[in-house]
């Protein structure tokens, strides 16, 4: 069972690293939206393609706040909540299987 425990621990670490990277991508996208960046720049296109599907779903459910886009903050809070719940739970399951 230690192999399954190690796999679950590795999965928890992977989820933590990927979610942290996605938080930084969302922050970069929010900062880029404050300036008039070139939409044909490959970095801007990557940030837009990676974040817009998720942010669009949040924007549809949030009420209008007078031009203030709170969807990046809501997404970051949701990711932090997921990290705070899922990663420690997987770590405890992995440790118990070792």
C-alpha cells in the first residue's frame, strides 16, 4: 500500500504546484488588463486563453459592480480554498497509506 500512499502524496504536491502557478497566471492576467497590451503578443494570448474560460464563467454569475471586475479575486479565493482543503486531505490519506 505504500506505493498508493506515495502516489497520493505526489498527486497532492502536483495539485499544490499547479494551483500556485495558476494563481500567478491569474494575477498576471489581471495586471495585464490594467494596461493596453498588444493582444497579438504570444504571452498575452497565452494568458487570455488559459484564464478567460474560467473567468468568463465567474463573470456570468457575478453581479455587475460598476465596471469593477472581481472575477480574478473570486477565482484566486476559490483556488486557495481548494488548496486548503484538498491538498492537506490528500496528504493525510497518503501518510496513512504509507
